[in-house]
């Protein structure tokens, strides 16, 4: 069995510095003012052919120019005309002295949009922004009021960030909030219908209703699907599809200067799950709900709230028909309570906040007027599950799952910090637990003070323990930290993109060739059912007719036959008739790291893990990337996190999905919310 790999977003770049030196000049420009007033408008200076611009901050940027273009003296003169010359410092740089992430970014920013391709690259504001026509939003009059764009950014750790932005026409400016930054401070852009690109607006054309700024209307944000392998068209409109085009273009345009690939890791341990096993907790939820019953409390008391909450009660009964569910005005100590209130923003200017009322002796789950969708069975079921978790917290015992099944023979400690308060949860082998909330006390030192140091809130250790989101400790005193990173796992998007592009390419095949292929498959295969189906199909093929890919695939009913034919035709002609990418073998080859729970050590102190989609029965779409988190063993201790991997094999934290940190952290978060309400 082949080793599963995790394909990361960490770039490995190598440069042909002699070629770069021969063909390009680089400058580093800084200002003594608060910021460079002209910003990326330097790109529009007609007399300078700038290949790329990359801002480090508002006070400095890097410039890449073709060697045959502008001399240094001319470049300095033209920049000083654009900006206050006394404030600028302009330094010539050799490519080998530029940090590799910035040099990589400059070459990415220098990409020119391909002709007749459904993507555009724009080095706007010193950023690489990419567009697809399908991301454009128009009204009935064909007016473009908004669009998505994707920023491709290389961090100083060489991790590629794919950031979705929302661009909005000024026609909708009244629907935007300008609190931190005024409208006039936003660069404006205009859209070119000829080549689907954006360019900066000239001063005389500013403030037109059709101009764009990079900002969403209030309540929206940029959102682009991470990956979809339904077909080449859907793939192209995802983050991975854009990355596929970007790095193909980088290779084609600048291959003699820069070579890039993404870092791969061998996965040491994989935990795979089937949905049926992940849903075992639902029996516990049903039992608890039937034992306690549901009391829905109407805090809103509007004209429609009573009918609305009766609908909620009816939805609960659809899930658990036997449940006793009532709608009332007071909390019940015997029943589970569902409390109907407004969201937090409603109470900002009010002396009374329904979220902050003391409910210490009650098990309560809030639903809000603004956000709760009772038509969603998943949302309704989430209420029931959350109530059981809250009961567990009140009773100090995990019942939603059988803790003893994990086989832990001693205590485990889980820790987090929130608003300067440290929370530690000790779980015993029988599932009983205790949560303590602690603050630092200079006069009373406890064993917990050392644990607090690991969260990096102190000045002396904030760099060493940056990004810590959780702590775990075993009975032997080994402590592991869970840390956020800029890494995420990717599918083998290059191979999958090539397959999907191949399938999408047009092809018409003579009937006589089709007959030849099928006879060859019939002679090679040892599958009796495949032979039988081919024996029936071959006589009906018209050798004088041309067949498309879909025509050929439509000849067969059996999946096994189709796969055999697809494999043979690809291996012998290079043409892919159809893509089979969801099977177990294909998932292992192309999607490992994006499905199930994956873990790997890379020395005695550090490890990494990712939690992806449930591989069994997965769909064609992966909405979000799987973040790769780092595990650090401290004080010479052992890596122990691997023992806790099963605690992420639950779906009750994120409905229908695996959870990304061990589920006791969910209990800690709920405990913190409850404490804040007291």
C-alpha cells in the first residue's frame, strides 16, 4: 500500500539568479512620511515599464523592472516627480538579496493575463488579484454591482494564502460601513469588458457609480469555494482551480527565472470514519431529550413569536416524535430549556441583555430571532445536542460519548485561555471531569502557573509560544501544545486539474477506433461481467460514425466496464474519457490530507496534523481548506497528542463534520460562555 501524502501550501522555490540579473532590475523604496501617498499608482506612470510592485507596508515597496527599460537615474527622477522627492529613499537591490517570499511574489505579480482564457491577473494595489467571469454579479440591466476576487499572497514563511475579497460598485456605497477607513481613502477601479480586467481609475473618473472598491456591503464578505472536482468548469472557479492556472502561467512565463513546487509530507497515521459510526451519539441525545423533555421559553413575546415557537416545537417532534415539548414563559429546572431571544447586537444600547441573565441552575440553549432557521433540521438538531453538552457540563460528566471506550487509564488535562482567564479541564478515566477557572496570582503559586506560561501572554515568552490555542497534559507530566499555523492541506490539484482538463477537452473518435479499443479491453480484462457487456456492445458500434467522449461512456451500464475502458483509452491514446476521482483508490492518491484525520511527526518535539472531510461517501466539493496545526512537546516531554486523535473522530461539535481539535475543548468553550453569563 502506498504511503499517504499531505500536500501542503508551503512553497519550495529555487531561482536562476544569473538569468534574473541579466533581465531585471529591482528597487526598494521607502518613505520617511507616514505612508506613500501615491500607493500603487506608480504602476500607471507611462514612462516607466514596471513589471511588478509589492508593498511591504504603507511605507515601503519593492519594484521589479525589465533591464532594457528604465535606467536607475530615470527611475529615481520619475518617482520623485510622482511623490515628494525629499521623503523617498530608493535603493537598488540584487535579486539574491531579496527575501525569497518577496521575490516569488514579485514574479507572481508580474504575470500577464493569458489571452482567451477565462481568468485575469491584476497587479492592483501591489497585490495579485485573480478574477473569473462567473464571479461577476450583474443586475437585470447588465450593470456590474459586485464581484469576487482572489488574492494570491506568499507569506514570509513561504505559505501561500488564498484570500477571497469582495469588490463592490460605488452604486452600493450606502450599504457599506466606513468606520475605520473613509470612502475617499479606498483606491477605486474600473472594469474592462474587453478583457475582463480591472484598472485603477484616473482622478477625473473618480466617484462614478460604476467604480469599484475592495470592500463588501455590510453583512457580506468574500467567499470562494476551496475545491470542486465535479468537472473542469467547476474546478476552475475554485481557489485550487485558480492556483492551477496561476502556477501553470508562472512556469510558462517565468520558468527560466523561478521554479516552484509545494512541500509534501508523508502521513504517519490516518484515522478513517464512516458516517454511521459517527452518528452513534444521536442515540444518547434522543435518550436524554426523552428523559427530560423540552421547555421553549418565549422572551420576545411578539405577535408572531408564539406561532413561530410552535413551529420549532413541531420540528423537534419530527426528529424525536415521542418528546414532551411545551412553549411557555418561564425556565424549568427539570426540563431542557430553549430560550428565544434577540442576538447580542440588539441589546448593545439596552440596560438589559437577555444573554447575560443568570441561568446558573438551568440547562439553557438560546435561539435568536435574527439567525435561527427552524426549517433546517440540522439547526434544530443542533439545539438538542447542545442541550446535552450543557447538561454534561452542569453534572461534570461526559455522557454524549462513552469516555471509557477510549481506553484511557489515567487523567488527562486540557487547557485554554480566554480574556486573560485560564481554564483547565481534568477528565478522569470514567468520564467524570472538573473545570477550573484561574487568574494569575503573584502571591499564590500553583502547578497551573507553569501551564499558563505556555500560552505566551507574558512578554518574555510570547514569541516562543506564539499561536498556542490549547494545552494537553497526561498523567506522566508530558505537556503538548496545539498551535495554529499558516499551513493548510491541499489536494494534488495539479494531477486532478490535468485529468479534469483532459476530460473537458473536445474529442471525436472514429467508430473503428472505438471497436479496436473495446476488443483490446475484452482481451485484457479478467472480469467476466466486463467481457459479457463488451460482447453485447461491440456489434452495435457504427464504424462509419464518430463518437464523442460522452457517446462512448453512454455505451455501457456497468461501472467496472466504464473504468476499464477509460483506463485503456487513456494509457494508449492519452485522452481521458471520464474522471473517476471519488473512489477509495483515487481519494488515497489525490485527496489524502484533505480527508479524515492525518498525523505525522517530524522530530521528537514537533508534529503536525490536519482534519479534513469524512472520506467515506464524500461529495465533489470541499468548501474550506483543512488547516494544518502544529503540536509541540515542551520541557523535554514526549509527543502524546497521537493518543488523542480519536477525540476528533466525532461529528457533534461540527454537525456532519469531524472536529478540528479534541472535543473536550468544545466543553471548555461552552463552560466559558456559561461563566460569562453569570
